[in-house]
């Protein structure tokens, strides 16, 4: 492997805390629900003397905001004051497709304050002149650098999480793990039809029951499916989940983690280490490319989730850091070009099924890597770079606008 020749250090790209990647929040979308919700909270705190508000949503936020409850969560924050929502789906602001302009007015209709902000994926917000480096806790920004550190210092990838974030990070990780577990437990129990107009029936409970009645391949695969479906259906219902790295892909990592715990009896402590490793993988993608479906398509969401889960699984199954990197690389590589073409702007079709399929794919990638010696031709850093470029090349219709792909081919009967 050409690790030392592949390092491409870009100054200013040091990675932020994993607390910026894993977020506990309500679905169905980290970029269209959690991000705008948090932005509205921030703006309200700055404009306590406002009489009314106006919020202009641009690009993908305007195109699929109603299906993602964007207007609902914003108005909830400003209630009981009036809040007008303006939708401008044909226009994008300079920094990112998910742009918003918040405006506060006094009684005379004079504008008191204006704020332009972007929801850039995973619930994160960014301003166009954002120079805040306060949460940049990791000095490395590539997998190549991390692997060299592992090789030189005899450490595992998860060790660097504790090194740079301190021992208190494990309390945060434990909370993340618990919310993931609860979302699976709730989702498996619930039945009925998801809201939104597609009349999509919940499947997690049925899949779990059937899996428990079979054995070997179908039992294991069915269990994985049911866990991923459970979280994805909870997300689609607007319930509490963990962004991993986004709401739309929240079911992949929990499904893999708790499947492995069930079948191989690994401890919670090892699951926490696996979440840390998965977080480093997701952080690299978020930092060097994007996890926003509006920016790079679903490859940035499901592709990243699969890479995170594959790397976590490889670690839990005893893989070396090279095998972990290989598993993560495959998880992303085999989702390259995946479009974000959600039907009716809802995080339901094809999003929910994609979580289930990606969970199984993550286990396959981990197995493939573990059967190898970890050597391969394309590095994780190279496939992340490829994903970023592929995302830029995707037509706007295929990047969370519901104006292309399945979103226009499907005709409700």
C-alpha cells in the first residue's frame, strides 16, 4: 500500500469533535429538520424584541422542505409570533444548496436583523464567513495520516478519539449508544402506516418476527434488515434518533452494532470503541467531502453510513487498522454515484430500504476485508475524493430536490 505517498495535507482542514458528527435529534432530516430548527433557535435568541419573522428557504431546502417538515419546525420555534416562509427552490445561495435567510421585523415592518446561514449536513450549520476553529480537535484530516500514526505508535483508530477529546468523550458515546438502542427497540415494536401521504407501511416488526422463525442466513440477514428498518422508520416518523452521519442514514450503524452484539456477544465497551472508529471514518468524509444529500447525493449519506458501519464491524470482528480502512473504503466505493431522489420529498422511499441494504452491505464489506490481508489498490482517501467529485458532477435533479430519478418516475396509484 502506498500510504506515505498518498498524504495530501490541506491546511485548515483539521477535523472537529465527534460531538459535531453524532447528534441526538428528531427526524426526519438532519439537514432539513435539525439544522433549520437549531438555526431558528439561534436567531430567536438574537432577536428577542422582534414582532414577526420571515424565513427564505433556498435550493434543496425549498424543494423538499415541506416533506421534511422544515417550515413546521421553524414556525414552532417562533410561535406565537408570525413567521412567513418563502420558498425559492430554483435559486441557490453561494456556499451550499441548503441556504436560509432569517429576517426579524418590528411592529412598523422595519427589518431589525438579517442572518444568512447554511444547513450543511448532519445538523451542522455554517456561515459564509465562518472562521470558527474552536471545535477543531483532530490534527489529522486523512485516513492515510491516521494509519501511519497507528503504525508508528501501535494504537488503534479509536485511541485517537480519547487522545484528542479526553476520557469524558466516552460518556457522550454511551449516551449515543443508548439512543441508538432505544430507537431499534421502539421501531421493532411499532406497526402501522407512516405519515406523509405515501401510505407506506412499517415493516421492521414483521421482518423481525419472520427472522426469529428462521435460521442461519435468513435469520441473520432478517435481523439486520429489521434493526435498520426500525431506526429508519422511527426517523421517518420524526422520532428521536442519532445522526450517523445523517438522519436519512441513521439506521445503518446501529443495525450493524447491535446485530454483532447479539450474535457475537461483544460488550458495550467494545461497541463504544467501534462507534469512535466509525466516527473518525465519518468525520473524514464530512471534512474532506460532504455528508449532505443536497450537495453530493445519497452517496454522501448512505455511502458514508455504510463505510462507518463496515469499519466498525471490521474492528469488532478483530480486524487490523488496514482491514478496517479496507472495509470502510469498500463501503463508500460501492455506493459511488448513488442519487438522492426521495419520492414526494419524504425520507421514506427509497431511503428506508437503503438503510437495510447498506447494513447488510457493511457486514459484507467487513467480511471481505477480514478475509484479505488488508492490501488493496484504492485507498479510503482516494474514494472519498472520488465521491466528492462525483457529487459535484451529479445534476441538481439528483441531489435532494425530488425533481429526478425515482421521485419523478414513481406515480402513486
